[in-house]
C-alpha cells in the first residue's frame, strides 16, 4: 500500500505522512486532492451518483452544490470511504482509496457532519475520543484553532450552543491532524452568526494549508467561502468552475437550478 500525506501545520499538532514513493517525479501539490473516474454509487435503477468524472484540486475550498437529492453528500463520503462506488475509481492524492486503510484514511481526511454530534461527558472527554491521552495544553491549542476558549474543557458537551457544539466537533476532528476536511452542510442547523463564524474559521484553516470540500445548497454561502464550485444535478456533475462562472455561461440545468434556488431564498 502506498503512502499518503496528511497536513503540515504549524505548532505542536503536527504530523507528516510518508512521501509517495511510486511517483517520485510528482509532488503532492501537483496531484488532485480527490479524483473521481466514472464513478457510480447505488444499484441499477436507483443510482445516487451516476458516471461522475471530476477532479478536485488540493488547494483552497471547493464547494459541491446542487438541489436536495443531487448526490452531493454521497460524493463527499466517497472521499474517506464512508461510501463506496459500485463502479469506477476514487483516488485521494493519487492513491486509490480502496487500497488505503480506512481508519488511517479517515484520520487524514476528517469529516464534519450536518448536525453536531457531541458525546455525553465534558468537552475534554469528547476530544479524548479522537486522541486519548492528549494533554490539556494540546486540547487548549486545538480549541483555539476552532476559536473556542480553553475553559470550555470542563463544560458538559450537552450544555453547548449549536455553534459551540459544531466547533467542538470540528476541534475533535482537527485533533487527528487531517490534511483534508470534508464538510457536509455543517452550518444548516446553525443561526446566522454561528454560520458566519464557522465559514470564517474554515477559510482560515484553508489559508493555513488544509484542503476543504464543503457541501452546500446555499448559493450565498458558496459565494462567500468557495474558490471553485462543482454543481451536481440528478447524480451527475453538470458544471465545474469558479463561483462567478455560475452567473456567466453556465449550462441550462445549472441556470434552472440557480433560478429555483433564488426563488427559495
């Protein structure tokens, strides 16, 4: 099994995966973050993803956008083997994910879900689920990365606000030092203030080198956070481009989706 690289982050929370050795002339920066090749997910007559071929670059924030039921979350979950293709191939930084150990992959490719999922117990105990034995200083550091105060460690997780709970879940994910974050509509249950705070936090992580793939159906949010956009409709990718490309020269299915989305806002 070939190696793959996690994040290279400043400070104590740092881990470097082995350098790829089977393509010595190719650096990680030149390889797509995720490479989907003729991917199908589902069963005959009930395909959730249909013949998707698309590359997601390693830099910046890529938003996957589309109407409900378009296959966005399914495509995202393929990135760390929470879903598996019935046909086709998925590569992470050049390696076929089917050949990678799923537990190790999920530490390098962290997932933040639509609703926060804190466990019973204190914030400290929630963080120790990801990395048992981590010192309070290191926990305080990762809380700081999630823009949370260290004195939150002793608070019961069930007493957190929605925004705090989502950021604790993000901090729990960051403890595994992921090089990549997969964000599955992480702000859908948050109030506007908490939504903007999480967007800004994610943009900051991206600027510091974390690759981010963010699923959303909120076009205003996509314009705020995304460097590029992948549009999915009916299980297929119908458009890839910069956010402003949605307003200029997008194909008919995308224009129809944009009109419907604008009417719903």
